[in-house]
């Protein structure tokens, strides 16, 4: 890496434009591989400044410097996304697109649209991200750039998954994996396998998800791609978490956190801290949970990362609810909803609404089943249920529906509560596992409502809850 740095620095300082043009993609890959994003931003910034100066001195306005400037600015836009400087990244991406059009450099234009879409994904502007990522793919298809296609398809899949378009996301990812393997690009293949694992996990296909993650780990470890390995470990931790394997999940999260800190990857560090906060919260370790969540929230605020900030605030809302600090819980949940609504992110909005419903429900119980609070809780849970069904997050939708069931039951609508419970049980079809944050609470809600009406299915539900509790207790022990 030292030799590469020196060669790049020499080319920048001496204005060797041909060398810069030949080597900028390689140096960018090297910086990314070693997680040197801050150094990359400074290095490309100096190169861009040097090319701009040459353009000002060049009366003939040769296309060569302008073409190179577009390429460098496009690379810089992607680097800025990695540093969580999303608005600066969008500005750079738009400049790269204009320079690409002016110099007929389709690859530069495509990379500009890719960076633009990446920034919008992080800002929860999913619909806009879909538009720009699709445009990047259209341009890539014109020039046949397999590497750029492999970089774009997984990000397009993320946007599709958030919109509930799971089938199309899987199709795009399978195309990307085939392209990566044909090109012998293990690094990109690892990223695609990671995305495929997440898509499978969202559909409850846990063994398939594990297989994808393990394939991805092998691919990135073969090329010593440390940041890719850490990212997949984080997702593997999520898989262990949803299956109740808490000790294994914690090991994966902690290993990922160590790697991200060593690499200086602050965004991914914040994600690992959020994962650890959620895990500690589930195990009742509220002091540890709050410490991790507050560190994650602080990092996200510093980086202007609304997605990460929303997640940390959701965990803090949950911790406050468990501690009985209901006003703080409501304030945090409502801040999540505001952040999500401002960016039209239904995915995050549903999370905030569900947490708001829980806080209102607990508040109503403390105030002699206050009808106004119960009505507000029903509204929050029903809207979360609707959004999650639209997004094909059916397991999570059942968690929101259980909230509706409990709230209407407490309000005296036993028939309405039973209808919700029947829908949940029919959806589960006899399985005891539910991919939700508080699956045991879902089962207990169903049991209480059925038991109150002497429904014979109550005992079956209680057995399922007992089985799940036994599994979780054994794992925590």
C-alpha cells in the first residue's frame, strides 16, 4: 500500500494526468479494501484540485482533463457516502453526471447515478434511490461494465427490499451473483451473497440465509477483505439473534465491532453498537443496552445518518418503556416517526409506530385503561400493521397486529381482539417461531385473549409460548 500511495502522490503533485487516469480506480479499490476512507477523501480531493487548476490554465479546454475530472469526482462521491457525508456525496454525484454527459463518458455518468442512489438509501429516500440506481444500471448495460453492475445490483436490491418487492430483489441479486462469478470478482460476490442472505432472512428462510452468509464469508476471507468480512459477521449475528441464539449473536457482533473500529468505519461501528444494544435489551441488560444505544446515536448524529439515528432512538424508546419512563419512550418513538416521515421511509416509520403503540398501551394500563390512550395505541399499531403488510414484512406485521389485539381487548372489544388473534394463528400455521422483536409477548397476548373467552386453542398457544421461553432461557443460560 505504501508504494501505491507514493506513486499516486507523485502523480498528483506533478500533474501526471495520464497516470492518474490509469490508476484512480485501482487506488480507490485499495483504499476501500483497507478501510482508509478518510485518507481516500483527502487524496482524491488533492487530485481533483490539481485537475481543476489545469483546466483553468488550459485555454483549449481539452477533453482529457475534463474527462479525468469527471472520473475523479465520481470516485469521490462514492468515498463521501462511505464517510456518511451524504449531501456532499449527492453534490459530487450530480457534478460527475454532468461531466460524464459533457465528455460522453457513460461509465462516469453511471457511477454518478450509483453514488447518488447510495446516498439517498442512507437518507431513507428509497423511492428516489430506486430511480437513480435503475438509471445507473441502464447506463452500465450500454458499456458492459460487469464490476459496476455488480456494485449497483445489491444496492438496488436493498431499496427493493425496503419497498417490499422481495421477489424482484432476489432476481436482481441472482443476476449480480452470476455476473460476479463470471468476472471472478470475489469481493463483489461477497457483497451480493450478504444481500441474498438478508433477503432470505426477511422471508424466514433461515438455513438458506446462513448458507449465503457462510458462502460470503469464504469469498471475502479468501481475499482478506476485512470490512466485507465484518459486515457479513454483523448480519450473521442478526440471524443468530432472530433465532434466539443470543450468545452466538453477541460473539459475531463484538467481532464485527472490533474490526470496524480498527478500520475507522464509523457508520458500521454505529450499526454494530445498535445490534449489541438491541441484544442486551432483549436479555434485560438495560444499563449495557443504554450505553451501546447512546454511543450509536451519538455517532449517527455526528455523521448525519438518519437511518442509524432512528434505530438507536427506537432502542432507547424501548429501554425507557422497560424502565417505566413512558414520557421519554413516547418522545423517542415520535422522533423516529418524524425522521421516517420526512424521508418517506415506510420501513422505519412502521418501527416507530409500533414502539409508539407499546408506550401508549403501557401508559393506558397505568391510568385505569384510559380510553383515549387505548384508542391512540390502536391507531399506531394498525398503521404499523398496514405498512408492514405493504412491505411484505408479514412476521413483523403480526407483532403490530398483536398490539392491536391487546389494545382493543383492554378497551372491551373481545370479538375484535379474537379476530386479530385468529389472523395471527392462521398466519403462523402451527409454527412456534415468529421473527419479531418481542415474539413471546405476541404469544402471551394471544393466550390471554383466548383464555378469557375459554377458547380451546388457548392451551396450544400456551404450549408454544412455553416452548419458545424454554429455548430462549436455555440460550441465555
